[in-house]
C-alpha cells in the first residue's frame, strides 16, 4: 500500500500533490475517523475494533479496484483543473488532488490503514503484556515481522508484478483479508491455550482460591477498561494532558521532530523521483518497491544490533536514528546544491539520476533505523509509567506527535514554502534544508532530556521490584 499510494498521487499530480493531500485531506479525515473510532470503542472490545477498522478499509479498497480505478479517466475533473491552474498556478498541487479525487481517497485510506490497523492495534497490545525487563529483550525484535513484510512487498512489486499497479492492488486485498483472519484465529486460540494452561496442575484444595483470584483479575481488568474508556479525550484535552508532564512532552517532541523532518526530506527526494519518472507509475512503483525491499533487509539486520544496544544503553539506541538522519540529509542536500556546479556538470554524469539514487539510499537507511531503533526505544519509554499515563499518554503523543507532525510539515510546506517557489518543490530546496536543520537541533535536545528522565524512572521501577 505504501508503494501504491505514492505511485498514484506522484504519478498523476507530482510530489507537491502529496503534501496538499496530507494537509487538507489526511488530517481532517483522521480527526473524523478518530471521533468515530472513540464512539465505536464504547461498544466493542479490542478485537471488535480491529475487525471494524479492517473490514471498512478492505471494503473501500475493493470498491476502488472494481469501480473507481477502472473508470479513472471518466472520474477526473479535467475542466476544473485547467481553469484553476490558469487562475492560480502556484496552487497546482491542490488542483491536482481535486482533479484526481479517486486516487486522493485511496491515499487517505492507506494512511488510515497504517495508523489504526497496524500502529495502534499492535503497540497497544504489546505495551499491555510486556514488562520493562522484557522490553529490553523483545522490543528490538518486534519490527522483524514488519521488516520481512516490507521485503516481500518490495520483491513482489519489482520482480513479480514488474511495477504494474493492478496486480499490486489485488494482492493488497488478498493479504489484508488473510491478515484479518489470522488475527482473529490467533488471538482466540491464544485465549483458549492461556485459560487451559492456567487450570492445569492445580492442587484441588487451591482451585477455589485461584478461581477467586482469576475472577478478581477479570473484574479488575474490566474496571480498568471502563475507566480508560471514560478517559478518552479530545485533541484539545490531549494537549492539556501532555502539558502536565515534561516526560510526555519530551516523547511527543521526538515523535513530532521525526515526522516533520522526514516529511520535509521526502518532499525533496520524491520531487526528484517525479522528475525522473515523468508520470510513469511503473517506474515509481519500482523505485518505491526496491526501497521497501532493501529497507526490510536492512531493518532486519539493524534489529539485532538495536536489541543488543538497547539492553546495554537505551540512550545510545535512541540517538542512532537522529544521527543517521542528520548525516544522510546533509549528504543529499549537499549534492542537490552542488549538482549544477561547473565541477559536477564537467564530469558528464546524469545528476538527476544520481540524486534519485542518493535520495533512495537515504530513505532506505533512515527508515530502517526508524523501525529498528526509533520505534522500539520510543515505545519502551511508556513502560515505567502508571496505567493512566501509559494509555492516555500514548494516545496523546500519537495524536500530537505523529499525526500533527506530518500535518504541520505539510501545512508549512503548502502555505509558506511552496508559494515562494511558485508552487514547485524544486525551487525551495534551500528553505526546506534550513527547516530540517532547525528541527534536528530540537530533536537532539529533547532526546537528551528524555534520556535523563527515563533513566530516573527506570531505576525507581526496578528498585520497587
């Protein structure tokens, strides 16, 4: 889905269209979907919520494949696009996403898939059942399954489907349905095994005591669920909740900084891809497919190193991603700014192709470090917190840091930066670079502060045990 969403939008509207879509399409829909999600969560348990999200998203993809995608030419608002581009050419990205509204809807739903079907469901479960001691051993290994998925997705995209989007779309529907089936079967079976093992080899005189204890645990669990349901808050209250804890503010800041900086960096990289592909979706699919394939391989290698490093020193594992980000963003923009110099042009090399390769390599390494180092170390910071701060804090950080980070970068890009370049990313690379460097300073400062507080909380928690 990561391959398809960018291939469709960039291929039809250019890299600029992606950021108009994130700012004025994805953000409002995510807010609306969050409201619906919170309402539905009052009536469904975790399994029911997962099924609700999966079924809705799969139904949309089926409708897109059967109705919207085959009739793309008929559905395009070509006349509207031509009129608006003549009147306001600096907003060409905005007119592109309206013209291709069907692919814009597909992009929005793939973003919902990543946020709700994968992110919230998995990490909520992991934080519920993993202890602080276990997190040092397991959190670095959790991304392995995702890394393998990225590898196979990229492999099938490049070598099986040859970049053809129709075949990729059918495979997405099939694999999504299989994932939903596996989730339900796995967790039901796990519950049965857990209950049966808990009653095995119990002396007769202790069964009554254990049954009472199990009932009390169930009641406590139910009461906790009821309390947490009541504590679900709006975005405004999430901001207020974060403001009461410096620890949560630092977590939110590192998430915010990563998402803003990667959005800015990707804008320049994807703009080079768009120039190279010239609207050919199969070329874009191959670029994106090879990216996530090698990203999956490298993430797997990084995961073992990340697990070892996190067990030795949390801060060293946490600072790995911003250091890697800083190095490769400097390399990419340095080449971008010097690609038209007399020295580079005198070598007779294809600077556009080299910038595509360098940007591609930068994203492979940065995102591999994100999944293997950044995510596990970030999630581990919630474990020393009490139940209230763990659940509400994560919800607030995910809402403010993750989604707001992506949304803010897109808004800044579309409202303030792109108009300076007459609506084109290629004209504002130097401004994007300055923004990234400023964000990096804030990211490293927040991480240092968070590391100090995390060590204090960890020592207190281990002392109690």
